[in-house]
C-alpha cells in the first residue's frame, strides 16, 4: 500500500509569470511501506525541493500530492533547528514526554497504595496500575534511556557534548543532535537530507544498521555511494527536471543506467536523422530559410550537444602537463599535539612522496582535522617538525573554501590561480565544464551559488593551484556524485600527492594508496592500501 503518491508534479520558481524557472516536470512517484529510497542527482537538480513538496513546505505548480491520513513524517536536514538553550540530553528526554507522563501516573499510584486503600478502591487502583504497566511496556519505558545513550554514543557525543547547551556546539555537532532527535522520534516516514554528512565511519555503520531495522519508509538524499549500496532498495535520480527510478541499490543503479542510456541514444539517433531530413526540407523553401522555426533551431542545437565530449582524463592530464613535482614532498618526524590533558597524537612519523594518496581515518574528535591544520601550518605542533621538499607548496581545500571572495565571479576566481593562470582560457573552461559549470555559471558571483556549487569552485581552485600537495578535509560533503567522480579522476591523475580526511568509504577505495589510522590511545598507524584492503586484513 502506498503511503505517499505524487501525480504529474510540476514545479517552477521565479517571480515573473512569463519566465518561470522549471525545477521538476511530470514527476510520478509512490512510496510504499518498507521502501528505502536513495534520492540522487546533481547539486540544484531539485532533490530538496522534492522533499519539501512531500512535506507541504512547497506547493506544486501543477499536479497533486497525496499522503495517507494519520501518517507521521519526520524530516531531517543539515539546517534542522533545535532549542539551543537546552542540552542534547534534555532535547532527547523531551522526545519521550508520553513515557514521563506514564511514570508520573505510576508514581501517583504508588503514593495511593501507601494510604492502604481497601475494597473497591484497591481493586480500581490495581486495575489502573495494570493498565499503566501495559502502556509502559508498549511505549518502551524500560529501554528509552538505553536508546538515548546508544544513539548519542554511536553518533560520537562525549559526556561534555551531552550536557552543554546546543548553541555552544559547532554546526556539525548541532546537525548530529538534530539527527539523534529525529531518529528517536520514530515517525512512520523519514525524509533525510544529507544525514551522512559529519558522521565518522562508526557512526555511518550504526546509521546503516538503524535504517535497516526501521519499520517505516525512508527517503534519503546522500552522495555517499557505499551508504546507498548498504541501505537503498530503490534509487530515484532527479535529472533534467524528471525522476527516473532504478530497482535495487547503488550497485544495481550503476549496472542498469548505462543500458538505459544506450537505449535512449538509439532513440536520439533516429530523432536526429529525422530532424536533419526535416532541416533539409525546410532549407529548400526560401521563406523557411529567411525565418526558420525557433523550435527546430532548438532541436538542432540539442543534436549538436550530443557530440561526444572530450574524454575526462584527457582534459585533466592536459592541465597537469605544466606541473612539475619532486619525489620528496613532505617528511613528518616525531610530531605531537595535545589540548590540555587530551593527547591527540604523539611521535607521529611518516613520509609523503610524489604519487601518494594518503587517507586519514579515525573516529570524530580523535585529531584528524587538527593534524591537517598542523601540516598546513595553521596550528602549531607541540613537538616534532616538518621538512618540505624543495619548492613544494600545498593547497588546503577547506581554507580556500572559507576564503572565497563572494563578490568574485566563478571564472575570475579560478583563472587567477596557479595552473589556470598560465593555461589557455579555453583549456581551463573545459576543466570547469567537466566540474559541472556552464558558461552562464562562470559569470555568476560566488555569493549567488549554492553550498555545493561553492564547494566546486573551491575544489577547482585547489586542483588548479599548482601546489605539489593537495590537502582535503571531508571534500565529498555537499558535492553531488558527478562532482565527486570528477574529483576522483582529477586526484588520480594529479602528479603530486594528496592527503585527505574522509569517511566516504567508496571515495577512499577509489583514491587512497595508503592510510593513516588513528587508534587509541593517541596512536596513529600507517598501512598500505585502501579501505577495503584494510578491512579485509582485519577480518583475516
């Protein structure tokens, strides 16, 4: 039975009625009990709009949305609001207000028993107590504290994080707090917009298990491909204003989509031939030559766009041809860092060489980001030292993102850096086109861009900086899958070295050649390989 039904949904934005901006067209969608729908698509494709339409936060321009009566919908986004004056423990305790009311009623019964009632009054009291006990059993009154503790532990909340006001937490921890609340509320349908951002590997694994056991229906937006593979039983892709459904998980989607595209290409080939014949017929008519149909012009333009693009790898390598990187990039010796009594790492020694792709792994709060800041000299080390190769520079993605000039245009912001400055503008524009920037996007001011688009600007500046070492902290957050795939190809061909903190296991598998793993207490172990080879070794 369908819980939610979308029928022929159209959605446009824009104040000018004669120039509406389309977001969704002819969308048909059903959500059934037990569905685990992974909603994917490029940044700005309309994924969040689709969730807001289901929630009633947006109204469709055309079409109808039906939600079964009595169905409770829970919604999580990266900007979910909580009462910042309360601690996360207080917020989660409020989720179980019904249980607290039962506990208070039980306390009243216990007080009444102390008055030694007799006869009919005692019978009524015993019956009431029995009803309350049954209600408490049904509501999980005996286990709710355990559920709270488990959720907070798996999401990485320390004792200090649990008791301080939410307003004193960072943005990432506030998002985790909102995630904990929505999960414990247990609605019939969960709509989750980027629930995997800011979670470490342990938190991701717990969330995967939680979703697997969730009895309701789930729609979630994420760009974490392994998470999609583990959780989804349907993939819905928002593309070119429409939605396309694929049965199964991410692996099934990857297998099925090329088959569908080949089928569409055959259709387009026939359409292109017919349009060309039509163009020849129109060309025979003098009047048509003077005033050709605008609709036909648009279709012919679309045919020209179907020409195979230049291969991605060739675009990347042509940019990097100008970059020379020495073999020895960075030597780290006996590095140590602590904050008060908390030792993050000590006696850390490792080398970074040309071609290395180093992924740093470990739970939240263990010191991964601090290590990146020490390597990029934003935070001083307590002990040890760094030795850089001659002439080697670094580009720190997160610092570049924070320092973007919001009044600059995309094109100018990228073209003034390193390799982009000396490369032909046409070559740089090909690279930016590969990064999903259209010609119109290049002229946009950065302040008008979405968070995902800004992330792509910072990433482009980082990759074209001319530095021998690229440092990235959670670069896949906010990037759509296509942008992440392009980044992976760019990093694969990058002639220098890469150091990256990421909890995206699929990304680590495609990029990493060695791992730095934070282990307790304050020890960092270096191993060769990627996520899968490390996990396989642990199982042996």
